[in-house]
C-alpha cells in the first residue's frame, strides 16, 4: 500500500520557506536583473514539480479509496448474511424472554383497558407488542384521545344546542315578521279597497253632479233657446204690427239699447222742400 504521509514530502515545508525567504528580498536593479530571473525560474520549476507530484499522489489516493471501498463491500458481503441470521436468532430468543415477562403483566394491562372501556378494542397480541413502559405511554395516549373525543362531543353538543336555540329564535323572529308583514299587507289591501270604494263613490258622485250640471246646462240652454225664440217671435210680431216688411225696411231705422234691452223702431214719413 502506498505511503500517503504528506509530512515526508520532498521538498518539505521548511525547505520551501527557506528558499522563498532567500528570494523574497530580491528586486529588479541594474546589477540584479539576471539573479531575479534565475530565482523566478527556480521557484517556477519547484511550483510545477509540487503541483504535478501532489496531483499524481491525489490520483493514486482516489484510486486507493475506490479500491478500499470495493474491498470493504466485498468482505462485509461475506459475513453480513451470517451476522444478520445470528442477530435474528438473538432477537427471537430475546423476544421470547420479553414476551414471558410481558405476559406476567397481562392482567394489569387488561385492567387498564377496562377502566377506559377499551378491552374489546384491542387484541392480546397487540397489547403484548409493547413493553410495559410503552404500554403505559399507550394508555396515557388513549386517555388523551378519549378525553379529546368527549371534549369534541361536548363541544358539538353545545354547538348543536346553540344552533337549535338560534334556529328557534330565528323561526320566532321570522314568524313575527311574517305576521307583521301579513298584517301590513292586509291593512294595505283594506286601505286599497277603502280607497277604491271611496274613489268609486267619488266618481259616482262626480258623475251624478256632472249629470245634474249637464241637465241644468241643457235645461238652461233649452230655456235660453225658448226665450230667444219667444223674443224673436215677439220682435217679428212687433215689426209686423208696425207694418215693417222686407220690402219697406229701408223706410225704417232700428235702434237697439242693450243696457235697457229696448228696441226702438223709427220710420221715415216724408220729406218736402219749402
């Protein structure tokens, strides 16, 4: 197997520091240029050597690591099945011993389950899969679970009770609102009927009044027509009594006084020269 101890690498850290320190003070001067260049080439060659050499070592180390892992897997694969079988045998034996101990506490376990009314919920095989500490943790979890269930039932019952109370209150409120609305609608309908009756009565009265007025107007008009006819007849008779005709009407002059409602008839008698 290769030796990968980096402390023995040549050149060592101390040697390289000594070389670097010996060149660190150099500067480019008229008389020192060649010395600086030689120092530069020396350091460059050492750097290239270090990189190549250590890279080669890394490649060898990587190959060794891969071979090492492969050998590990190969060797472990030989013994693992046998080791696993032996572990199973040991675990089987230990479990048999453990199951004997667990059965000694079986009555206690059943009692704990009965306290929670869970003895019919689980089988003997299931409760024996736990050691006593695990079983007690299981009992505590079951108590917490049952408490949570009861608490949820209580919360649901309270919520249901509140829901029913709210529903009853809402139904009562809706009933009152419905009755109020029905009353308002009945009042509106009654008012509408009353308004309609009043309107019909008013229309009837208006029609009767209008009919009366129309009748009076008609009677008045008839009376006026009658009076007018009587006046016309009286007027014609008066003209006739005074020998007024269409043929001699040019001999007459008619003057009408509307204020006194009088008609004056003047007649031209004659004219002569003196």
